[in-house]
């Protein structure tokens, strides 16, 4: 073998070994971060048998209530934009309840203690001005007081743990928009997400198909709504399109495995 060729191969192997070592170090750091974050999450979501029993009794009492709902606590994860899918649907419901039935809302940001309540409120009002007078609270710790309400609504699997432990409300509901265990590969997170469907909170479910899964697999009382579009904004063209290539809009984020981008 020519000396130059041998030198090139040696350099390449050394570079590869160096890269593999660096990659192993990076992978180890990522794994350590993942485990640390997961342990912090488990600690934040921890609950007791007393919490479960209190939740069971509250749900049993709620099933017998006939008084109307006047105030709803919505437990929301931190969000950057109120115009995106899930959070937009939740706020649309809150706005509709206010405008059609006079039901007021408190919005509880439960998972970002350092968030600015005024900034979060501004994002919310930008999308739904009708909610400007509704309070928004950022919880600084798990023991922070939560406003009294006629109903509390979990909107994401982590919020279901918070709502399950909440006792100063008369009713509890679970606003389900995805089968959230599939947000993750089989893991502690997916198991924790699945466990929330066994808390017994009646579900308000995005699409009849998902409702059927929730009812069948977890025997959870559930009602469904069907997503809709505003025909004044999204509507067919007034006349047939010319025979040009047919374009399809595909929504798939490469970094989000459940979108099956590949």
C-alpha cells in the first residue's frame, strides 16, 4: 500500500474513533438529562392513596350534582402561541362557553413556575379577545392555591395528575385531543400518560373515533365533538380547477415521531 494511502486510512480511522467517542459522550449526556428530567417529572406528579380516594369520592358526588356550572378552571401547559391546534381548540371552547352560556373561566398554567402571567395572558387574548376579563394564574409550586371552581378540566396528561389531586372543585373533566401515550415510545412516560385514563374523570374527546377508544379500552364516560372549519375562510373554489397537478398539503414534523414523517 502506498504510504500516502496508508496515512489517509489511519487518519480516517482515528477521526472515526474520535467521532464515536464524542458521540458516545454526547449520547451519555443526553441519557443522563433524560433520566434526570423524568425523575423530576415523576416527583412533580407524585400522589398518594388519599389523593386517589378523595378523587374517587369527588367524582361520585359530582355524578349526582344538578346545579349549573358557572366557573371552570382550565389547567393548561405552558404555550408560546395560542393559534396552534390543541391550545386553540381549548380556548375556543372556553370562549364559546362564555359567549353562549355565560360560563367564566380561570386559566391555570401549572408546569412553568417562572412564566410571566401577563405575557401568557397577552398571548391568550391575542387569539381570543372575548377572554380578556378571565383570570390567568401561574402556579409557582405544587402547593400553590388554586381558585375554587364548579369544574376543573385537565387538558394534557401531565395536567391530569394536577386535576386528580385538586380538591377545591365540584366536578372534574378530561379534555382529550390525542391518544397521548403514543406521544412517546414504550417507556415510563407512555405508562404515566396511559395511567391518567384510569383516574375516572369524564372525558370530552376530539373526534368520535378517539372517544370510542377511550370508552372501550378504559371504560371512561366520554362525549365527543367533531372538528370543523370556518366555511367563510376555508371553502371550495367557485368553479372547477383546471387540470393541473393536484397539490396535497401534508402536515408532518420531522422531529415529532408520531407524525410518521418518513
